[in-house]
């Protein structure tokens, strides 16, 4: 019971730090483009994780480099899309669209893990996509619809990435090594994407936000890894949606964002369907 309680605490820490990360992206988007934000976020994460691996005597060598590359490249592209969505949508809306990943995991399991889809899961997925429709309010004339689709694609990418993480877990790859390769590929990829653009160097005012961005993301990843190690998998899956709630509150209170009732209902449907999908 004590381990479960500690797992819950770590999960709350992780979800809060993920929400802080989202807020830092929102602040940073006024100065930096998504490629630059991913570079700073991943670069700081890479440095911290590398020194943790040295301290814990975990080698960077792996027998599963192809699987790491699949997870890291998909995860990197998903992160770029996610940061773009945060830059152009209310924070809670962007986070909720990214958290459609459990729904995509359910749909992708037969193709990646060879597992069958249960009929009840299909109903759950339908409920989730009903929530997506309420959030996007499809209209091709609306710029936010485009950003919403980008956010939804980030959820699809995250779904693929989580499936590859599952496969890495099945072959007993250390979590820190998985995070290391993801951070390495994301740092290199973001740098390459940013080269053709006019790169903004951080100033005194923005550097603290960038540091908080990288540190909060690192703490969130380490905390969620710890939570899943000592806590309940199903309980953690449900608690992960606290990120959506924290982000919505931050968006309304700090960024003065307005969300209509349809968006709130859509977010609620995504949370409910995602929690159910995570437990099936």
C-alpha cells in the first residue's frame, strides 16, 4: 500500500511538471519557433540524463538500436507537432489533443504488438473522437482547426512512440537509456530543422524559461518512470490525465484563455475515454 501511495505522489509530480513544461512552451513560443524549443528542451534533458547514466553506471551501448531509432524519431516528430499545437491553441486544448495517444494505442496494437482490439475499446475510441470533434469544431476556414489537426497528429505519433517504449520494456532496456536516445535524436533533429531558419539566441529574460522547460521535462520523465516502477499501472494511466486538468487551469489563470462549454465537454470526453482505454 505504501508503494502505491508513493507511486501516486510521483505521478502527481510528473503530471504537474508536464503541465509546467507546456506553460514554458507557451511562454517561449513568443520568441522561439517549435524547432528551437524542442532543441533546448531535449538538449537540457540529454545532458541531465547522460550524467545520471554515468552516476548509475548505465552504458549507452544497446543491442536494440533500430527499435530505439524508431521510438526516438517518431517521438521527436510528435514533439515538434505537439509544441506547434501549444503555440497556436489554448494550453488545455493542445494538451488534451496530445493525450489522445491511448486511443491511438488501442487502434494500433494489432499492427505493432499483434494484439486484438476488443469491441468495448472501439466504443471507447469513438467516445474519445467525439470529444475531439467538439474541441476542433471542424471548419476549414478556421486557423485553429489546422493547429488542432497538428495537435491530433502529435497524439498519433505519441501513440506509436509508446508502443515502441513498450517493446523496449519487454526486452529489458533501462528507462534512462530509452530517454537518452530519445533526447539525443530530438536534439540533433531539432538542430537540423532549425538550420534553414533564423535562429533566436536566448537572452537574459528567456534563458530562465528555457532552463525551466528542460528541467521540468526531465523531472516529469524521471518521475513518471519511477511511478510506473513502484505504483499501479492502471492507476497511473488514469492519473496521467491530471496533466490535462493542470494545463487547463494554468491556461485559464495565467494565459487568460477562454474555453467554451463544447471544448470543456470535449476535454472531459477525451479524459474519460483515455482512462478507460488505458485500462483495457
